[in-house]
């Protein structure tokens, strides 16, 4: 049923009256309505994330000039969906590898 226009008897003005639905109570109650934001927990997670970022940065440094291992690390970061944290460094590494001008005829780098 759609909203209807009804004349108010006391002052003669018309009002829009919408039908009221009588839904049964939710099975979930108000569990998803209430939300609390624990800043201590968020700060704890932020510190842990920064530590993990530094650990990944350290992994890049230990890879050295080993192109295959570094490319595998970049691929893993991309697949995990966290490469956006390291976009600048990944771009720098890819440009560095491109500019090395190695002999790519070697079978080790063959696709």
C-alpha cells in the first residue's frame, strides 16, 4: 500500500500518512546495531602492522641482486594484496632490474 494524503480534522491541512509495517523482531536482536571502537586495540594493531612492514622491508634487503627471488617476493606481495604499502620500492626495484641490461638469453631467465 502506498502513502496516502489525508485531511487533518483539527486544522484542515492535509498530511501524508504512510502505512506502518508490523515486522517480527529480528533473530539477531540488536547485536549489529551496537558498535564500540576500542582505540587501544586499533593502536596495538597499527604497531603490529608497522613491525610487519619493517620485516618485509628487511626481506627485500636480504634478497640483494637475486632477480628471481626478488621477483617472487614482489609477486607474493601482489597476490597477498599488500603491495600498495611498498609501491615506491617495488617500482624502484623493477626499474633497476630492467636497467641492468643482463644477458636474458640465459636459460635461468627463460619463461
